[in-house]
């Protein structure tokens, strides 16, 4: 398997016009990963972690020798890689240098999308599948909600704890990237100066020793990595950084749970969702929650997130009040994975005690429901075949449920 479900291609260019053109070409076909550093080490790292078989290398007259040296280095370390050289216009000298360096083909930026797609498909069909043993790659479960609050981090934390189980060894990681920042650490009374941003900055040094010494760790063995309260440095993080970090973390943890509750709709959100093996959309029965989360689901579809493993969790569920869980599932066009009871006293006690619900309220219905949910995910028993359900008429459904206008 690869890091993403869609085919990835890697592009080595700093030209924004090239990037926009490639994203437009592959918007329905796959993902374009931009190599933020045009070095052999960095590009090789991205290729290893994405499983990409095709690389676009931009050539310019000013940097032609460096560009072709990079092509030569890539095909030396990865002989089966397909390198496509690209430039703003056909240049015989560029073409000759690129082919001598080992490029498989040469195109001009702005070429017709159909020609580029056909070229990539032809090159990919000739190459063997990337050899990435699935047993060595951890599975990612993402939890997402359009509304900030305590519910999604609460669920993400306890889902991760349930997946960690009784195993005290490094097994499960909770990646808390939600809004508000760092709630899961606060719930457990943990203080960690090492953050998600620090992990991105430490990519060259990220190994078992750093993970065991720097990541926050709960007594259960669960590892935690969260965003810091001050997030100005997030502007410096690139898509390639996220690909590489997730790929490395998958090799050290068999399970990764990502809290994305309250994260604004952004490329950052969609990139993380595209890397998840399964996604839980967390909603309540209220009009604001349904409306905002339906808008988010529609945006996920527009951004080509694969929806066949996206499921619905109805939190704080009151079965005696409309809309019921089955109606919500139909309206969202998502399979219903679970309903979770309100359990307000148990949740409040947990947030104020520094103990997990498994410690302070082990028999509470919410605690038991999370254990069942974790078991279903781990056993892969959930039915994902309904993920491509109807996506139309969402707001009409809200209006019908609540007897008013959802427009």
C-alpha cells in the first residue's frame, strides 16, 4: 500500500505557474506532492513515503546543470523511477541534457492535461508496484468535526487509549491537531514542550529514541503529539513536510489517531484526511452541527477525498429526539459507525480529574461505547461499502428533520 489512496506524483519546481498547472492536470487523477527542497536526499525521502513512481523535474537555462545532476542522481538511486523533465518551452539543449541524465520524457509546462495524463499512465503501467510492506505501515484513523469543542478531542483521546489497550510498549499515537490546541494533553494532566511543529523541524533526527524521549506519554503507553498554543510557525510547514512526517510516524506506530475537530477547511485539513485509512465525522443532532458538518462533507467530496471509508458518529445522542441516527446517516450519505450517549457527568469528571474515563468511569455507557467502537475499527468489521451514498438534498433533509428552513 502507499501513503495515500490516490496515485501520487512528485514535482520538483519552485515555479508557482508550474504548480498550479500540475494541480489542475491531476485534480481528478491523484495528488501532486511538491518537493520543498530540491535535494536528492529530500526527494528520495518523499518518494519512499508516498510510493510515487513519477517525478516531474523543472529545467531552467540558469540551473540546467544542477537540474540534470538531480535527474541523474534520482535514476541512479531509483532505476525504475520515471522522471519527466519539463520546461516553459522546447529547447534542444535542455532536451538533450535531460535525456542523457536519464529522463524518460520531456514536456512543456501548460501542455494539454489529456496528453500529460496519458504519458503518466503509460509510464506507470510499465513500472512495478512500489515495494512498501503493508505490515510495516501503521493505520491512521482521523476524527473530524466542523465545530470546535470538547467532544471530538474527548472521543479521539479515548479511542486512542482503547487502541493502545493493555500494551505498555509503543503502539498507538494520538496526533492532536484540533482546535482548541492541546486539549487532550490537558485532559490527562500532561505537559509536553515538544510539539507537532517540533516534530516537523526534527524530521532528519526522528527515530525511536527521539520519539520515546520527546513525545508526551501517558501511563498506559499511549504517545501524544499536539499542536502548540502559538501556531505562527505552521505557515512554514509544507505539504511535503506533512507527507514525510506521517510516513515516518506510520513506521513507528501501528495505530495513529488524528484529532481534527474544529480545524478550518483548508489544504492542511484535506491533506491529512487524504492520508487517513478511515475517517469518522463527529456530529450532534442540532441544526448548527448538522449544517456545518454537511458543508464540510460536501467540501471533502469537492476536494476528492475518497469517501468509501468515511463514516458517521453521532455524539451526545438522544434516541427519543429527532432526527434519529438513521436519518442523519441517510442525510449525510455516510454509513453510521456509532452513536455515543451524552454522559455529561462522566465527561465533566474526566476533564477535571486528569484521569481517563477508563479510570474514573469505566462502566459509564460512553466509555463502553468507545471500547466497542475501537474494537470494530481494529477488527475491520465496519461496513465501508455505503461510503458512496447520496450526497444531494442535504439541506432539504435538515429542514424536514427540524421543521424549518435550512437555507
